[in-house]
């Protein structure tokens, strides 16, 4: 009997004020990019070079959705992040290339099974199962870059059940957006459809079913998600 395979279309992110969407290809994530967050997890601040991990495009969850509490964890953490959407191909980029390479920005949540990550780190094993799972990349509507005066001056906040839990400035990043794109494009060609999650400030904490998360970044459409059983 011939097997039946599903042909999935790429996930689509909405674009604020537009009737079209942004098809998502790959999701790159920058680890340990805010000094206070690095320290709160007991790690050493390294400023030499960014490091990366990835999430599948099919781990994507849009705004105003519910996130079902994932299996195999008792310590699901939120991490609010600025997300960058690529507009034009970038490979071994220079600063001139960056002027037209960013399509837009969005609020994001890098959801993390912290207990699994801690175990993996202690055993010297990969983090994959702690970072890449259904709904682990929660990303709101994209605001086009031309509508954002200067993302470097923006504040980012995460409210947990209406209580301010995370707060930082984009300028607090160890590696700026430009530095990340210049570095990442040395390793791979970034093309339209690629997203880069740029790291989280201090204040990460565990969530439980019933919790409401609201992520905000100045000038961007806010992101809301509820955790369910």
C-alpha cells in the first residue's frame, strides 16, 4: 500500500496593517545575549561572539493563541525577545547590506523547558528537547522596519498575569541586531522567511496552566498568549 504523506505549507506570520503574511522558513535564536539573564542562570558572560540554536518553523505559535502546557516538564519558562524578520538574502554581509535586509520586527517568546535544559547542560548534551517543541516559538505580528523609527531605543517587557516580570532595553544586548546578522551570515545564507530571536533580559520564570503572558516592545504590536492544560 502506498504511504500517504501530508504536504504542509510554511507557517505564516501576520504583518501589522497588511493583508498579506510572512511565510516562515527557519528560526534562529541567540543565546545569552543579556548580561543579567546570563548571570541569573549561573552562566559566565561572554562578549566575544554570539552563539546560536534553532527552532523548527513548525514550533511557531501566533499571538492571541493558547499554548498547551507541553509534556515532559515541570518548569516551563517564558523568555521575551525581539524577533527580526529577514527581507533580502544575506551572506557574509557587510554593514551596507544591512540597510535593506530587515523586513520587520515582532515581539516573541522563546518558551523553554528549563528542567530539561538544566539536565542537558549538566550532562554536556544538546538542548534540543528543551527549546524546540510544539508552540515553543511564540511570535506576534510583524511590524515593518520602515515603520519603526529606531528599534535600538525600544524597551521590552513581559507581563505575567498583569504583573511586570521582565523588563529591559534593546540597547542592553551584548550583541546588537547588526552584529548578530553580520556574524550569523558568515555561517549560513539568510533569506526571506528566516527569523532571528535575539535573546532575553533577566526575570525569566515558570508558568502554569491558566497564566496569561503579554509581551510588549515599543513601536511593535503586543503579543498575548494563555497557557492551558
